[in-house]
């Protein structure tokens, strides 16, 4: 098997798992089922608002009902779900509930994969009964060189016997390259399907911890850790029968996230929204009092089609086609803007340009 280069510095030797292929297409719903976790990994990138908190998010959407999950899956035209945390098996019954919910709604071909550090056979059986397709064990670094004597042997064999595809997914710690090679060798001998190596990266929540360990960014425009790329090249250079995939932080942000956001934008955009190449939405916004009266006036006096504008009562503003507002703003005498924002549930604003 040769090494195939992928966008943003990622690379793979072998065949990518279906879960990874769907992620790269932006077709994977990211379901964060809990922030609870019994481990305290230095490199954990989970945000402070989620870490060790028992909360649920579907992509950027805070989940309070089953419909929230289904709505987000529909919005991105999801073909599968990646279940993460925390450790999803610290909330195994909830995890199984969502697996059944999504399979019932979208059918048995809706692919599911899950990340966990847990090797509990009882919980693995529950996942199989709920319909999990693929499990990715996050073996702790302390066990990389001696995985053959760890609980992951029995857990991985049980999962395969129950029809679940098994892989490993771990961060690429550059100073632990030899231990990683030992882990990959064990996975190959054990018959595990793939090993995913994630580029070690800084986040807002782990920055201080990572810096204390002596890690540095590879350059000022990257969150990736210096040394990860070079270690990945050395690891992938070694011929193997098992699939080994190196996924960079640049790929996650520049391909996975961007493609998913673009899919969502194409689904949720209203007639007055302009979808940009990056998947953001550009719209005209008018703020202030009396917006319902303004909307009537725009329709009756200025002949603005009603399908090119609407009141957003939750945010106290009138949204209108940007090309319409650019023409009318000088005559309105109201705070008017061209706004660019993400199409995600949190509608993060990127830029705001005043028109009057």
C-alpha cells in the first residue's frame, strides 16, 4: 500500500474508513454526548464549556430534545454520525439511545462511529445491540508500548465478534514516536482495521497545559504542534498491511468543518441569504423599533417582495436581501448593515458593514 497525500498535509497509507470519508465530505454529524470523562489528558482540546460537564451538542447546537439532534442531522444532510465526548461510554445508555434514534430516522445505512477510552465488555455489547458500526479506541499513551497486555485486546476482539469495525484513534505525540510504532505493530498483528493519528494541536482550553509540557506550534498561523508532521512522515514511510491515517488540524478546519458548514448553508439559506464560497451567509439587517411597520412599508411603498425579507423576533431585527438593503438603506434612516455570519446554530457573526 502506497502513501496517498490528502488536503492540508494529511496522508494515508491504505484505505480510509467510511467514517473518515464521510467526515471529509462534511456529511458526518458530530454528536457530543457528554463532557464526562475519567481521564485527564494533557492534550484534550475539549472547550471549557463542555469539559467534565454533562451536556449534549449536535455540531454547534446545544441539545435539549431528540428533535434537536434530528434537526441538525437534516440541516447538514448527514450520512452518518461521529459520537464523541468526553467519553461517550460514561453515558452509554444515552449514547445507545441516540444510535437507535438516528438509525430509526435515517435507516440502517446511516453510518455511526464512536471514540472511547473505555474497554468495558458490557458497554461494548450495548453498543452492538444499539447498532454501532465502528468503534475507535483511544488507547492511553501509557499503554502504547504494551497494548498486547491491556484490556483493549479483549474489548477489540469482542467488538469484532459482535460485528463492529474496530480502529484506533490517538494523538500523534512526536516525542512518543517509538511507542506509536509499537502500538501500530500490535494493531496490525491483532487484525484491527486502521489506526488514525491526529495531529497534536493547541486549543484555547489546553494551551497552558501543553505549553508547560514544552510543546510549541509549528508556525504562527497554525495550532498544530511542532514535530507532528515530521513524525507522521517517518511513521507512514514504513510499509504495512494495516491502514494508517494522519489527520492534520488544517484538514479538520479547512476541509471537514468548512465542507460541513457549506452543506448546512445550502440547506438553511433563505431566499434573501447569499451563500459565500466559504459557506457563510450574507444578509441585510435592519435594527431598531417598529420593524413590523417597516416591513409593511417596504412591501407596500418600496415594492420589496415579501419572500426577500422576514422578521427575526428572537434577535430583534429585520433580515432582508443585501442587494435590496444596499439600495434602500440611505432612505430608511435606521441602523442598517450587511452582515456575514455562519449558518450554524450559534449563528456566529463574521463581519458587519454599516450602510447608514
